[in-house]
C-alpha cells in the first residue's frame, strides 16, 4: 500500500481535490483497519509535500488517520551458538537488524511496504535448520524470502526452499557446492564462494615461486569442495599437491602425516574451533618457523587462536605457531570513503555497528563485549538485507503491471519468485562490504584481501581482483629470513662427483707422453726399417701394436671426462661410445699384434719346414680381430645403445650450513649398457687372452731367426694377461663384487684404477719390446756402413738374438734329432716284432707239452 505522500502527489494541488482525497482516504482507512495491524511506527511523509501550502498541510495532518504498511516477512537463520561449525550469527544478527531499520526508514525504498525479519537460532546444525525452515514455512505469516547463515545450513534449506518457490539469500555461506545452479536454482549469497580464495592462492604461489603445496582440511562439504577446486587449479598451474589430508574432529594424525611427507607450504581449511586444534598440534609437531608457511581462512576473528578449553597449548605457544601465517578472504568491508547505498561510509557504518553490538551482549561469550564469530561477516549480512530490499523495490513496478503485488506471494506459484529472482540477478550497488553484484549462478563478485599475521596482528598485504587478474601488493610481508620466502621443499642441489682435476691432469699428461712415445717409436721403426734386427722383429706388427697403444692412451682421457666437461647429456653419450670404441679397437690392435707374432712363432716352431713370415697374414689376422670388434660394437650401438645412468647417494649437509633447506645430493654419471653386450665383448677378448697366454707358454724357450723378439712379446702377453686377471677378475671374484662396486662409486679411485691399468700395460709392453732395440742400436752403431744391407750389425739382443752359425748349428742338431727319432722308432718297431714272435713260440711249446 502506498504511503500518503504518494497518493497526494498523484492529484492536482487544489482545495477541492484535497477534500475529495481526504474523504476517500478516510473510507479506505476504515475498510483496512481490521485487516492490518500496526506493528511498527508509521513513517511521517507530510514533510515531502513542499509544493502544498503550509496551511493545507497542517489541516490535512490533523484530519488524516494513520495508514499501516504492508509487511514483507523474511525468515532468518542465525547460528548464535553451537559446539561445532560457525557461530557467526552473533555478529551478523545485529548487522541485519541495522539494515532492516535503515531500509524501513528510507522513503525511496519499498514505498508502502515494510520488511519484517523472523529469525531463529540454527546453531549451524543442518538438522535443526530443517526443522526451523518447515516451522517458518507452515507458521503464518508467509515468508517471501529466507536469510541463511553457515554453509551446511544453507545447503539443506536452499535445496528444500526451491520446492516452495522461496529464494534463499546467504550472508555467511561460502561452500562451492552452493554454486550448483541446477541443485540450488533460487540461492544467492553476499558471501563469495570459498573458491574465490583459490585464484588468489595460486597467484601468491607463483609470486613466491612455490610449486609444491600440501592441504589439510576438515571433512565438511565446504572445505572438501574447496580443496578439490584448489587441486584442479594447481594442476592447471603446474603446482604439485604433495599431500592432501583430512580429519573429522581430531587433527593429530593428519598433522603427523604432513610432517612425514615433508610439507612446507600448507593450506588449512577448517572452522575456527578446529583451527585452534590444528595449530596446537602443528606446534607440537614443529610445523612452524622459517621453513613453513601456513595459509588459513580469513574470516576467523582476530583473537581466534587464543586457547580455550580442550586446547593443550599456551597462548605463547599458539603465538609462535600462527606468527607469519597468511589469510585470504573476500573483501568484507569497503576500503573506500564513498557514501554507500545506506548514505554513510563504511567506516561510519562500522562505528555505528560497534555501538549496536552492546544491545546483543547476551549472545556473546561470557565476559566478552564482542561476538565470538561473525564480526567480519557483519557487512555481508547488512548488504544482504539491502540487496533483498533493492530487488523487492524493483519488483513492485513489474508485479503491478502483471496485476500482482508483493503481499500476494504464494508458496505454490513461481510468478512472484521469478520476478524477485530476476531482479536479484540485476542488483548492483555500493554497499558497506564493497560493490554488491551477483553472477549468473548467484555468487557474489568480490575482490580478495590478503593479510599476514605480524607480531600477533593481521596486516593487510594486498588485494586481488579475480576478474582482471590484478594483484595489488604493498610488499609488506615479513619472513623469518628477511627478504627471502621459505622454499616449498628441501632444495636438493645435485653435486656431480667428478674426477679430481689434479688426478685427471696428471694421468692425462702421462697418457699424452705415452702417445708421443708411441708415435716416436713408430717413427723409429720407419727410420731404421732397413736394419736387419729391426726387419727380423716384424716392424709392421710392431707399428700396429703402437697404434693400438695410442688408442688406449686416448681412452684414458675419455674415461676422465663427465657430462659437465663435454656440455650436456647428448655429448656425454657420445663420449661413452667413444670410450668403448677406442678401448676395444685399441686392445685388438695392441694385443692382436702380439698375438699374431706369438701365433706365427708357434707355427714356425711346430712346422718341419721353415717358411718366411708373410706380413699380409699378420695384417689379415689383426684386421679380423678389429672387424669382430666393429661388428659387435655396431650391433650394440644400433640395437641397444649405451645410456647414461646417474647414480645418486644419500643426502649430505652442505659444508657451509647457510640454509637448512639445502641438501647436497651426490651423484655419479655412469655409461650403462645391457650386460649381454659386455659378456659378448669380454668373453671374446677373454678367450683371446687365454689362448695368447697358452701360446706364450708353449713358445717360452723358442728362438727363431724370423722373430728375434718372440720371447719379449711372450713376456708382454704375460704382463697384459696377469694385469687384467689381477685387477679385474680377481678383484670381482675374490671380494664378491662389493669392493669393485665401492671403487666404481668412488670416481677418483675408479678413474685411477682404469687409467693406471691401461697405462701400465701399454708402457711396460713398449718398454719390453722396444727398449732393447733402441739400446742395441745405440750400442752397436759404429761404422759408416753399419747396418746397411744387413752387412754391418747382425748381432744379438743379448739372449734374444742368435748368430748365423748358431742358427745353422741349431738347424743341424734339429735334423740329427729328427733322424735319431726315426731310428729309435724303427728299433722299437723291430723289438715289438721280436716280442710278438717270442710269444708265438712260447704258446707253441706249451701246446706241445700239453699234447705230450
């Protein structure tokens, strides 16, 4: 019903019309006086009639009766107390009552109507809330809208209210589940969804370069759905969820799980009652200090962490564990100084609100002048009433065009509900909580406030606008280590264990000297190739042996290189293959040349007819060995190539402990391949070594003119075989692998072990084979024609060289020996024949005696 002023403004301002109006108003008042009861004072609107003379106004005021306003009833559920959940009704109910007073006093809102709030204590209990809802619905008068509190209550009543065409407006519900428009088609809220925290959290994670977080939450739908949304957003942002633990009432085991998983950046989602328990357990578990960062919900009261009954931690202990934690919360109080829809600034409203709280002390904790919870959400409850009033005010004109009125609301008809819902969707105004507007699913559009507890007090750090992805930051955060946020994990610094530079350089220099020496000896063979004693040593095979030594010396340098020396993984794999090639081919040339010599020495010794050694046969034999190597290596490379294996060792503390979050991870790079290929290659070369050792033993006392250094070659083969057996086979077999494994894990020992074995074998072989030649050449070179055409020096290398006369004598004795062997064989044959005849004669005599 319109106010009197509205009736007056609809007619011309003359005396006749005023008299007619007075008569009609008197009749109307008489007809409706029994239908409506006056429950609130009538707003005096005569002062709006500035266009009427003062005399007429006074006469009208004296004759007009009081006209009651139509009431729009709103059902309210406020959690004023309770053992669990949110009890924010203590702070929100006073704000809602303030809003009702301000709306009903405003002449520009709901003309002819008055809002009336019928509230009940829901205790944040969904069962009790359901009972209250049915009581509100079935107990007159009819309720046009429902005002809901905590999330678990709103979830139940919003799902039920839709069946009665009731719109529910939440002032303290943040559960993401309530954003489901199909499930809750008539639900709106001035409290943003809890998921509004998650984009802000992701923004902060990226700002502080955290890529691994942990989540602990209370097993309530509000926090479970928020946690799932956070996990989805973290996955999209490439942020790892280290662990996600939940609890019902006792968080002890959940906190211990965080400790076991090594959580550093921890997101906590729970009501304030359980927040105290979690923080107390976190103190006992040591989850605080410079290594840890907690993110909590921002709608707790400023003193929420003060111990209460059942919390086994002191206030000082709670201060320690909550110091430095961050909170994220939708902006609940306008930060500007503009006048809001209520005609005052947010700060003016706050001052007035704090005075209003004194009227509700009976609901606060004993001995406290402030509500236990709900103080921060109070602006949301205030703006929720204004949003309802704003939408209802806009609906009046639309309903009048349809022949309907707000007071004709019916639970069974959705017409009025649809109009109110449509207008709520369009609500836009500046409230004390900030800019109020709803999106398509009824959620509040809001900024997010980020705070940090510094010295026991929450300090504002910045605001985040989700829509524009804009973070306004004042750089006021405080860390235990100034200027450095904690790391999200123990930073493991990989320390590649490389060969000691001094060791690598020294052995590389020795290998380089070996290469130079081998090249010098090749030149020596080439220069003095015309000398007889050089010719008698088969210089072609000696040169191949020296070239094999060069490849072996090069492999020593390759064994000392690692990934960081060659510039990356790909290059290091090339080095691995180069090691195998150089050492395998080098060994085949080095040992193959000696094997070919000793083979022909054995062959010449066993032949009755002496032949001249053909160099081509030696080349073919050595080439065969190298070809076998190349075939094995090629199949190995293309079929199952060598891979890089990085072996890690237990973490170590840094030498200089500058940060507890840093651990050293020693690691070693290994060239790894299938054991089958090692077995094929080593098996083939092992047989070659054993056969060479056998031939050397068989020809240990043989002296040949064609190979004057055969005994020295045999000694070199002994050297190589014995070295390999002692260093490789015996070490692995006798010490059952662990010793070899220990040496392999010690890069310096491993490198020295391989390098010295190769260097020792190569140098000793070159010394045995070539030093006597060089010494003899220096000692015997005398005349101008010495050594030319074989007429100069035809001497001996001491015990290893024979003169022509000795050779001839040896050949003669050999022939005589052969002849004597033949004669002996003939005599033995004759003796056997005589023995056979004697036996026959003896048998004949026995038979003769028997017959006699």
